[in-house]
C-alpha cells in the first residue's frame, strides 16, 4: 500500500494530521491554536488537488487519493470542528450539543454525495452542489474571532447558529462555482491573516499565565 502514497496523498495525510492536532489542542484548552491547525488542514486540502493534477500518478495512487481525501476531510472538517465547538463552550449545554451532532452529520452526507455525484458542469464551469466541507476551515476561525467581542449570553446561540447554517448549506442544493486561481490566492491570503490573528490571540491568552508562573518561581 505504501508505495502508492505519492506527494499528493502525503499532503492529504498532512491535512489529516492537522485535523488531529486541532482536536488535541482544543482538548488541551487552546481553541485559538486549534483553529490555526484547522486553517492549515484547509490549506493542505487546497494544495493536494493541484499537486495531484500535475503529478504523474498510477491508477492505484489516484484511486486511493480520492478515497483518502474524503476520509481525511471527514476527520479534519467533521470531527475536529465538532470537538473545537464543544471546547468553545457548547459542551456545557445539552441543547447546544445537539447542534454539534447535527453539524457532524452534514459533512458525512455531503462527502458521500460528492463521492457519488462529483462536480457538475454548468455553462462550462465546474460547480459544487452544496457548500464544500472545507469551508469550515475559514468560517469557524472567523466565528472564533467574533466570540470574545460578543456579550457572554450571545456566544452559545451564535456558535450554534454558525454550525447549523454550515450544516444546512453543506446539504443544500446551492450551486457554488469551483474556485479559480484568483479565488485560491484570496483563500490563501485569508488563511495567513486568520493564522496571524489567532496566534496573536493565543499569545495574549498565554502571556498572563506565563507571567504568573514566572512570578511564583521567583517568589522566595
């Protein structure tokens, strides 16, 4: 099996590793860094397709790549966002947890449909049916930046709403054009910006604790 893991499939596996890292960081109480890992899982997913199209590949490597991509997407853009959302506060409210379960089903349905149907061409332009699951790698980090500035009473309803809207869009009949090169560049710049903002937020969160730990060590 391993000889069929070419560069494109290795990038897909790197995205899967980012999804695991995102889940682990969320469990460790580092939601900002977890969202950074989610962003980079999205970057890996954005890169593996172009690499695959420009790489001489065996039929087996190509077929494995398609299956591997869906499995990695379910982990990185299904389970990881669910775990991050629970750690962002939804895990404390039974009704809010229900929105996480609803969300989790949407990427599974969306990926199963896409594996069967594929892209559809309209007016010479490849089109997705439903919101691609990788969109959560941009939308959830944006929501994560909004949470701290919202009144505390609004945070759980807001995050539930984001998850439910994502779920509805993924399984809807929305027709979304496949991004062209300009769209990929914009997505890349957005990913870098969100990474910077979340790393900065994580540093602000860690700095007081680090200073307090240093003070305790220095105290005789």
